[in-house]
C-alpha cells in the first residue's frame, strides 16, 4: 500500500496538483477537501505483542481527525479513524493498493489485492448503517515524471449534524494464502473522541482485548 509519490515538482501543474490532493493519500477527508497540516502525537506505546500509535490532525477548522493504529501480534493492523467536531458532509477514509488487480467485496466492505503469487493484503472496514465502499481514481509514482494506475477506494459515511461524530474501524491484514477472519467490536459505551478506547478482537475462536487510555 505505497504512498502516491510526488510524480513531478515543476512543469506540469495539473499533474502536480493531482498528486498533492489529500484524498489520494491514505487518510481522512471531509467533503473531499484538502486538509491543513496541524498534527499532534497523543500516544506511542510499543510492546511485545501490541504496538499502539494515536495521533490527531486538526485538518479542518471544524473537524479533527484522530487515528489510532494497533499493530497486533506483529501480524496485522487495526486502524480506528474518528472524525471529531461540528463539520458536516461526506466523511471519507481513503486507501490505495500497489499496482495490480484488486477484489472489491461491497457486501463485506473489503478490498484485497489479487496477486497470484506471494503476499496479498485485505482492507476491511467494519460495517455500520450508511457505510459505502466506492472505487476512486488511483495513481502512483515510483520514479520521477513516471506514473501508473493502481486500485484506490474510499469508505464513506455521511455526517448529517454538527453533534454527530463518526468512527471507522478498519482491519489491514497481509496474508499469503488464506484470507484472515478477524472480527472487531467496541467494548463499553465510550464516546467517539474520548480519552480511552477498548476493542475486542476475535480470531479463530480466540478473543483478545486491545485499547488505550490517554
């Protein structure tokens, strides 16, 4: 899932502008608009079986994006994206894969790479009411002035009111042969944007709890 790259710095303003868009990177947007750079590190907690990173970016005047990343058992990632604030409209999280084929599964809200040999990756967002999975334009530049197509997609929720808060929970799991079956649910009645978060993971019948307290 490589970053888009720069493609070019001078001479092709239209292409340069495309690669600079927030929505062509693996992050959250409001109404597809570019964000400003206003980051804050909330937590970095490495461990033997669990690494936790929690960051925020006040990318819009009326909306802050909090991303919590859990690296579980050195095998897969659980990514929790929260949109906190009064902004309204389309809240999207964007993902892009490496060049190649991809399998879209709208029923299960997942997209996976489709290489016939070696490793693949699945990106699966936990289903909730109103959630939409939509394909986007994808390009990547590994070499200066050269670009190629690649699979890209967004997961969207509509934020109808100023008081509504949005949360996405996404599994990002590399796999070699069998697609992993990992279920995730939120534990307790914690509000979006609270100082703590607890999740329960279920993999092959085994349960595991992960979370943080800021």
